[in-house]
C-alpha cells in the first residue's frame, strides 16, 4: 500500500492562506535566530568590546550604533518593548515610580554584565541589607528570648537565598539560557555554573574569621555574631573595587540559579527603596517576606531539656521544677499514654504526652522551655517605625538576658 | 486542659429532643428476628451513644451560641506560661482569676516512685577520700560501690572524680565484647531507641 503523501495532499486541499509553507512559515524560520538566546557568533568583536567596557571607561558606553548582539546585556531601550517585563511589574504590583528600565536592570546579574552601571550588584547589596535589617528587628522585637542558633535559622528561613530563589520562582521569573543583548529583558540573565560542578569542594578562603585555616577549632555560637554573616555562615571579607586585581575584575565567575534568583529579589527590594521610598520598601517586605508562614517552634532541638529547665528556674529564682502525672491511660497495656505536667510551685510550666513516663517528662520539659523562649510581647514595635513622620517617642523594648547556658 | 467526662449509656427514649440531627432514630427490635451479637444493626446501636455534654444545649435552650469542642491536644507552645511572663506584662493580671479552678499540685502523683531527698551530708574530706579510693584501686571501688559506701548517688561520684584511663579502656573492651554478641535485631532496636529519644528534644 502506498503511503499517503500528506504534504502534497494538504497543500492542494487547504486554501492558500492556511498553507504552512507560505510567507508566514518563511518569516518564522528567519526570525528563529532572533529568538535564540545565544550570544553573538562573532567572538573576536565581542572580546574587543569587552575590553573597552572595563571599569574606567564606563561613562561613554554603548554608543547608539552598537549592534545589540555585541552587548553583554539587553540595551536600556528594550525594556519598554518587553511584554514579560511589563507583566512582571504588574504582577508584583510594584509602585509606578519604579520604572521598567530599573526592573530590567534588576534582572541582570553581575556574571552576565560586569559593568556595575548596568547590573544589579549595587541594588542587591542595598536590598540585602534592608531585608536582613527588617527581618532581624522584626524577629528580635517579636521573640525577644530566642536563642541565637534559632535566630540564625529563622533569618535563613525568612531571607535566606533558598527562600528568595523560591520567591523568584513563584513570581514567575524565567531565566535566559545565555545572557546577551538580544535576549528579552524580562528574563533573568546570568552566567550559569557548568552542570556537574561540585560547589562544595574548594575550601572557603578570605573569610572575616581569624585562623580560618584551623578546621578543628571549636566555633562558638557567640563568635558567629562577630565574625559570621547574619545566617551564622562564614562571611567573605569584602574587597573594595579599587584594590581588585585587573584580571580579577575581568573574570566573571559563573553563579548558580539560586544565587542569581536571590540577587534578583534583593535588588528589587533595593530598587523599590531607591525609587519609591522607605514606606514602599517596608510594605513590600511585609507583603512578600513576613507573610510567609514559618513555625519557629519547630526549629528547636534540645539535647538535655530537663537539665536546661532546672538551670532556667535556678537562674530566674523560681521554685525547682517538679514533674507530676496529670493523667494516664493503659499503664499495663502495649500502648500507654501518660500526660505529665511540669510545675514550679503552683504554676504549670509545660505539659507533654508520651508513651512512657520519661518520654512524657522530657516532652513536658521541652514544652516548658519553648514556652519560655517563644515569649512574645503583646504590642510589638520595631525600631524602624521611628523613621515614619510623626512617630510616637520610642519606648525601650523588652530584651532578655540571653539563652540558658548549661 | 484534659477533662474526662464519662459517657453513660442511657436508654434511647431518655434522650433530650433538642438536637434532632444528632439523635439516633429509634428502631424497635422484634424478638423473632434476633440474631447473634455481631449483627450490623446491633453494632450500630451500640455505637449510638449520647453526645458529649459540651455539645448539648445550654439550659436556656437558645441556639445563639457556637459549639466549641476541640479534640484533646497538647497546649500550644506560643501560649507563654504565666510564670514566664515579665512583671509588667498585661496578661499576668488577665489570667489571675484562672488560678482558682486549677487542680492542686500536691494531690497529683509524682512521676518517680520515690522522691530522692537531697541530704548534702558529704564533707570535703569525704570527697577527697572518694577520689583517693577511686584513684588507688579503680577495679574495686566502682561508682556503685562508692555510692553505697558514702550513701550518695552514682551520679555524684561521677561528678567529683574520674576513673583511671586503664579502667576506662577495660570497660570499653567489656562493652565491645557484649555488643559483639548482639544480633541484627537487637542492634537495630537499640539504635531505634536512641533515635526516638533524640526526637523527644525536637518535639516530633
């Protein structure tokens, strides 16, 4: 049986307008190259251009006649032609004082375009500081007794890179396969790390901690306040651009998608602060960061809860805690349940249920310790409210002695 | 928090007729169609018990209230105990009248069978003797023996002195010999027990 030649049949059956090999098809074929996110194939020219774009000569970059294929990132004028960018602006309900050009600049990572006038590095530094500042003051004023390790974990959960990357994904920000001047400015542009690269192999050097090469030295949680960053991780000492080696400045290290997305969210925060002011930035923070649910009580891990509770009661001059059985069922059965309460004097500090008396007692002690650490004042006021016009005089907030050391 | 109301089985006709949707429909059981105990209807009848008292109507029979009958659960950790509130917190005065109906702590049974009374009877000279004995002859004077002799707990002996490194090494070998006889089941059960104990601190 002979095969039906679909192509010829359809071309004769269909009207000329619907034929696929018409002018439309040819146009699509030719415009495919424009849609590609590949950088320009003319490599020597782009390298030459890159040399011209080193830091000193940033003032007169991008003359009008330069082809967009030779640019490392989309030109500024392209921001108004991108539907993606306008949609993102509208979707995030960004203030109208934040122009599309700035939003387009927020999407350009330093690994794509190393010129600081066209990438988001300055915005992301500002946005990172704002985010961590607002998150820290909210956390410390809301839960003044939290232990430091929980503060670090909570900050990481609120404004850590993983959360910010998840936010960028939820906002619908897509990333370009390769950065370039012809790419839609609504796409996140960065140079990707090669697949299969192990990021944890090389040791971290140049941190702010002294004796960083001593791996076996004990790192106390209090030293993290001084030496480490806001998440308790090693902090890289910053090098001012004037002291950078020229080849160091030329090399753009590829980044992961998580880093690039987090930098984008931070830079949006910084851009809102610069264009729309402090109140808009605060509102953006409350709507996008604080609105995320986080159960802080699940971040605790006690190894010796009963001992810690005894120490706490001794420190605060309470009566020593006593464990009492409130109720029980099935003591002689396979699945007993004991409800144990821990009392200090006449007051109940915590209550826990377990399948054995030691378990119920330990859980009750954990509940009591969490009750202590998760104390929250009735009215929370953060220091940044003083920046508003006509703010009431500042009253000192409750700050605790610190965590129980045992 | 935990209130236990014993639900008594009452004859069906004695039910209050205020909440028709909760009431069981009465079905007369004819004597000739009696079947064995496990019949479907009998099982279902057994399960028809009077609803909890807190579900019922208040005395004035008005329907203007919300039934709030939460399942028994552990209290929220975000509810700070009154003792842990700072002195100037407003919640202290608000909760003051809740103390009246709290159960008496003294009447509740203790978790431990016997409360160890702390005696504080050992003097510094006793402690030096404990240390001397344990240092000179660690094989004879173990923690348990010293505790029995000085009438204190083995934990106190461990707090005031350490055994010699040779004794530690021997004890470690003994433990290894014992553990080498464990089979897969016992080893796994011990590991599981340790993991379960760690999960108490995470409140899982």
